[in-house]
C-alpha cells in the first residue's frame, strides 16, 4: 500500500531538448486519453545517463495527485 497523494512522473526527454530542462522548473502533465484538467509538477531530478537506443534522458517530475487521477504505470504527456 502506497500513498499516492504525491507521485513521481518519469518523463523521457529527447537529447536535443536537454538544454531547456532544469531542476526546479515546472512541467504540465496532460492526459491524452481522458478529459482531465492538466496537473502542474516540478522537475526534481535529472537522471545522469542517456538511453542509447532512444537517445532520451529520464527526468523526474513530482506532482500532487488530487483525486488520485494518476496511477502507477500510466502514460501521460509532459510539457
């Protein structure tokens, strides 16, 4: 059993977009498949290694989860 009132969203960022991402900045989390209002989160960690096959880097965004709309292993879009 876990507390899902605050969750981590792992975002994959393309290598050429990395100069625009910093710890502390905000990110908007959108739901592509449901009519749910976007959530705002904060970048809290930038992982140190690029995935060689996709040329992406993982970014951790912490998001408050009112109504528990975000569930483990969901797919969302981040801006």
